[in-house]
């Protein structure tokens, strides 16, 4: 009893003299008291009984048929929407791939045509330069140069016209491909 009184006295002194965050509870307060053990057992038993009652209640509970039907319709509609959306996304990706392939093919064809024209123009220029270099007189040089300029102007005009026609056809083909893909995608979605 004297030890308990001394511990209580020490606790009171700590509470009044020390800062509040340094207060320590007496040793007896940290040990569970008999009435605390009983409260824990009662709480555990009450929790077990409540859980058992809830389990029985929900075990026999039935979902109303109209709620179940609405839920099933919602799931079916969601699945159908997902299927259509996935198909539309795959069709869209395929269409974009086809359009990209068409655009790349057109670009490649136009680049090859530019390379052919540059090669032909360079060969014509070197041929004219060689002919001019072997000319024996100034009037012959002037004649060869004049012929080269006329041929080059005609060739450049023809090349430009041909390139414009190719470019127009490639662009038209690309638009047709895009329109076809968009129409197909729209029809399959809706």
C-alpha cells in the first residue's frame, strides 16, 4: 500500500512539475485490471454475435427480380457497347494504317520521280557541257548553248506537268482511301 501511495505521489508530482508531454502513468495503470479483461471479453462476444446475425440475415436475403433484371441488362448493354467500341477502334487503327501506307507510297513515288528528273537534268547538262567544251568556234558554242536551254526549258516544263499530275493523282487516291475508310468505319460502328 505504501508503494502504491508513493507511486501515486510521484505521478502527481510529475503531472504538476514536468511538461505535459513527459508525464508517465503509474505502473499500476499499465497493467490490465480485472474489470478491463471482462469488458474485452464482453466486447468480443458482442462482436461475434453481431457478425453471426448479419451473416444469417444476408445469407437468406434475396435480390428482387426487377433489380436483378436491370443489373443484367446494364451488364449486357455495357458489354455490347464495349464490343462495338473495340471493333471501331480496331477498324480505325486499320484505316489509319492503310492511309499511312498509301501516303508513304505516294511520297515514295513522288520522291523517285524527283530523283529521276534530277538525274535526267544533270545528264543533259553534262552532255551539253561536253559538247560545248569540244566546240571549235564561238558561233557553235552559242548554238549548242541555245539548243540546250530550249531543250532544258521544254524538258523542265514537261517534268513539272508530269510531277503535278502524279501529285494530283496521289492526293486524290489518298483522299479516296481516307473517305472509304471513314465511311466503312462509320457504317460498322452504327
